[in-house]
């Protein structure tokens, strides 16, 4: 499995110490500013993109804009559930065919599946170097991030009531809302399993379960929190920001743990399956200042390049302390599902 | 790519009450869809003959019940007759609401016989079934005309590219919920509700909640409580259909809101 060069370097230098926390703040401005689209070479030729379900039509808007800007570029798109497309890419490769030139997935776990199969082409360092150091990978590029958060009901709690240690949450007695069937929640539990170990994670699930109410999805969790059905919940950050955009007086605010799976930063990602400059240059467009600003402003996603403001409503990113974790390892879902079943959560 | 109803076609189908002319399905739940559904025009005579034969056969079953009671009628043959005809998948792939009505009629006749209802009650169910079959034949003929003019895409797997297209898919999936429920496949109907919520509605509700938080709250309750509970409780098909129609009306409003939001959205470059 590919590991991030920066994690290795920092770990070798002892920068991580005994805690994986704090990478976000360690090198906040170590990447060059994101390029403007005007500086990129024009795209010419044909590409086939496999596009995993994304943020409504917003990824589509980006793709349409890229095509419009490059009249000699023709993009064929196959859309589908991210995991299904990842499996299709691997199956096609086993059958000796390659239909996709590029794979853009809403979930980095699916990227990991394809990368682990040895199908992703290395990306040039000048491209991956555009990303914040903690998001540089050899064979794929994170496009935009999302933070795990603990949205809390402001009618009963304040920020100080939210524990800074996710493992301490069951001890607080707070009622929680979760969506165990939801992919983002399962990635969060996977991160906990990788960071804390299987026994601690199983124990955490078992201890929290009596205090938990299940929801079908994470927007439902946030809405349940806002109605005061539970004290706090587990959800990606953008659900709360979007609810507050539609309902400015919503009784919900974002809470964060520090340095653990509770504030995992996951990302959508893209990889090239075909050789040549065209797939790489296409990926460069996604890391431009314009596209990153668009995704931050319209999809509330977190830009992973320098020089682009995060979505409004988030605290300064330097205050957030996500754990250091190789996102592609989140593809290893089976042990997580086993744990969740053992705990009676699934 | 999923093709939206063009305005002209939408107006026409709406005028005929065929607002859910269906454009895309992977496969019928009862097995693969035959290639004939992509060439309706060539099979219209066959479909017409099948409908006439079906109506005759149902009439024979009801007549046998009238003369000899339950033992003579063999009511299970009602459903067997329906499942054996090609017209079955033609209507399932091109107008799910009427497909549901046919199933509702079939089950109505079968149940009335099985419960040894008075012949007048059985005939009433038979009449509803015949109406649904004739309406379905009309819908397939209409679809054949549009298909011939190239206005309907092939029946195949499709994916949405925009929130509005996603809502179109959700609305069609909800039609399928009623159809499966009318077939008495409650688990399948419930599964469609669950999958549609997770795989479709979840993808757009983030954008929708920025436009109308209350509408999202309503639809959340519909998807996760009202509709699954009606299915689980064995509510009448008409009640389930009403819930679905209410949801589809809310989804229409959602589509308008999302389309308006899209028009006001910033450019990427």
C-alpha cells in the first residue's frame, strides 16, 4: 500500500511524536499557490472518465466548464456509484481491457481499491506538489476534503461540552445520532480501527450504542440534532453548513475532536489509468484556483491547495487537528463491518 | 445519459394523463426485459392480441367461479396468465403507474375469488382490471409513436447528470414502489424506497436544504417513516399510491427550486 511521503518524512524526523495529530497545522502553507486556469495547457483529444456519485451536479458543472474551455477536448463520462465503478475498473483490468482513462471518486477508499490493484499511473511531483503536504500521494490526487464533525444541539450544549477526545464520548452520557449504514460513518470507524485498534473500537461502539439513535443518512443526523432529538451527532461538516445556509437560526453548531478519527479529513480523489499528458493535464484543471474555489463556495468542500479560502462557517483550518492517516487504507472496510456487526450496530 | 421529457412531449402526455411515461429501467423484477421493448411499434399487434386473450382468460376464470365456485375457478391462474405475456414487460418499462394498476386489478380479482366474494364484487374487480389493461395498451401505443420518432431512449441503465435528472429518477423509482407493492412484493418495494433514498435522494438533499429546509424535513419523514410504515403495515395500494403521489408533488417543487438555484450559480471559470 502506498504511504504518503510526507508522513514518512515527518515520522522519520520525529515530528509526529507519540500522537498522529497536528499535521494540518504543521505545514499549513508549504504548497505553492494553486495555479490559475489561464496558466494551464489547453486540453486536446479524448478522455473517458469514470465519475463516482458526487455532490449533486456540481462535479458535472466543473466538467462541463472544462470541456467548454477546451473545444478540442472530448470527455466521455460513465457515471455510477463510486464503489461499483472502482470494482468495474478492477474487473475490466482483469479481463484485459481498459475503458476508463481517469477515475474521479467521491470516496478515497474506492481510489485505494484501484490503486492497490496496481492500476493507477504515477502522477508528476509538480502536480501532487500543488496539494497541502499531508495530502500528497504518488498515484492519485485528492480533489476536495470533508471533515468529520460532531454537530451539537445548541439548545442544550455549548462547544465546551463536546469532548475533544472521541474515545471519551461514551463516558459523557450524551445522547448521539449516527448513520451506521452510511459510507462516511463507516470510513470514520475504519479510521478509528486503524488508529486505536480493533478492541478499542469494538469497545467504543458497544459503550456508545445504548446512547445512540440511528438515522438513515447524515443529513438526517444533523436535522435530528437540530430538532434536539439527540445531543450531538456524527456527520461530515458540510451537512451542518448547508442546513445553516437554508435555516440560519438552526439550533446546531459544529464540534470537533482533536487528533483522532472524530475529526478525520477524508477527500474525493482522482487518478489516471491511462498514460500520457492528457489525463495528467486534465487533473491539473481540478486543482486550479478556480475549480477549488468553486467546490468550496458551492459544495462547501475544503480546498486542499494553497491560496483558496475554505467554505464560510468553518473555523480556521489551522485550529483543526485531523489525524495523520493514509486515506487509501480506508478502503479496508471488511474488518470494520465485522466489528460493527459484532457490536450490534449494523 | 438520461433524457428529460421534452416540453412538447411533457405537455402531450400530461394532457392524456400519462405523466409518468417511463424512459429507462435496468430490467423487470421478474427477469430480463426482452428486446421487443425497444421496438414497440413492431409488436403492437402482438400486444393487442395478448390483451384481448388476457381479458378473455380472466373472464373465463370469473365465469368458472360464477358457475362452479372457488374449486372451478383456479384463481392463481389470473397472475400466471399475466406473467406469461410480452405485454407485461412492455407496460412495466414504459408506464409503471399503469403497470401497478394492472397488478392491483389482478390481485383484486384473485383475492375476491379466493375469499369467495359475491359474483358482483368479483365482476367489479374484473372491470377495474380490464380498464387498467386497456389504458395500458393505449399507453404502450403512445410510447411506440414517440419511440418511432426517436423521442424515447433505449431501455437501458442510465445515470443522472444533474439534480433535476436525479429527481426524475427518484419519481420513477417511487412509481416502481407502488408497482412492486401492487404485485404484493412488499420486501422489494421497501428495498426500492431504501435504495432510492440512499443512492439518489441523499445526493441532492444537501443542495435542496439550502433552498428549503422544511421541504427536506418533509421528504426525510416520507422516505424514512411514512412510506416504509405504510408498506410494512399492509396499507391498501391506493393509500400507498397517495403517499407516493404526495412525495412526487414535493419532488416537483424540489426540482423547481434546484433548477432555479442552478441558474443563479456562479460560473466555474
